[in-house]
């Protein structure tokens, strides 16, 4: 018997579109999100929009004030500390587990991700490189073959995509390519200690760039 494919519900369609818009940086931190305006944009009732916004709030994209107003989440220095310190622990450990077992196919896939970034050189929209850069990190996590580690990473994944879209204004596609080339060179040595050190330093550098963004936001307040 053939499987019946379920079409995405209206809520899921709205959720997917809004999530992509957040990741692409179309909404800025602190933007006021008005349920009725979103519903009007999609030509629908407020019910499916409300459900989608609740999910986005749970995913960390949105923050609800005490009076019920909804805003695009503004990250603080404490948020950055928690995100990047956790990343360094998770990814450093994952790299130690993953790299000794890298196959030729795995190495080829990492180089393919790098080539995808290289093809974006010259673009004025730096954020388009974010999916490819995060795919390199996701791949290392998955190759650790550590289920609970993978679960922890997935909890961070959407926040990293949103963060990447705003902090890339302080970087270039070319700069991103150089940093990830250096990282992959370390990973494919298959030496656990070299890989752990390289990915930890890589994440600390990303933290510094993200911190620049927070400092700029604070100065504009």
C-alpha cells in the first residue's frame, strides 16, 4: 500500500517561511512582531499565525514581554557566553570522537562544503555562506556518533543560524573561506588533539566576532 503524503498545514507553511526569514536576517533584533500584520501578509486568520509564533518563541527566535508583545530576540553578552562556551565544549569533544574514523568520502564531503563557500566569493551578501559553514560543524557533530551530543547541538542549531545571519556583517565570504579552510586542514589530519584544538580556537574567534555585534548594538541604544 502506498504511503499517503501529508501536505504541510497552514501553520507549518507560515512557520517555515518565517523561520527562513529569521535565518536570512530579514527581521532584526528588537523588531516588534504584530500577529495581525503577519496574518494579513499571509492572507489568513490569526490562529495559524499565533501557533507558528509560539513555536518560534520556543525556538528562541522571539521573546514575549510581560504585557504580551512579541519581539525578535535580542541576544545579550550572557547569551553569547552560553552559546559559544557550550559550542566549544560540544564541538571540541565531537571532533575528538569523529576525526579518527573519517573516511575518504567524509573528507571529500568536507571539501565539497568548502568549495560551496568558495563559489560565493565576491557576493555582497555575506550571510549566504552561513548554511555551508554550519554544515561543516554539523557534519563533525554527526560523525561523532554520540546521540546525546547530537541532541545538544540540534538545540543550538537554529540559534546559530539566526546569529550567523547578523554577525556576518563583520566578516566576508573570503574571510569565512580562509577560516574554514584552516579548520578542515586540521580535521583531516585525523589527529584528535589537533582537531579539538583547531575547532575550539575557531569557535573562540567566532565568539569575538559575535561580541563585536553586541557591542555595536549596545552603542546604538
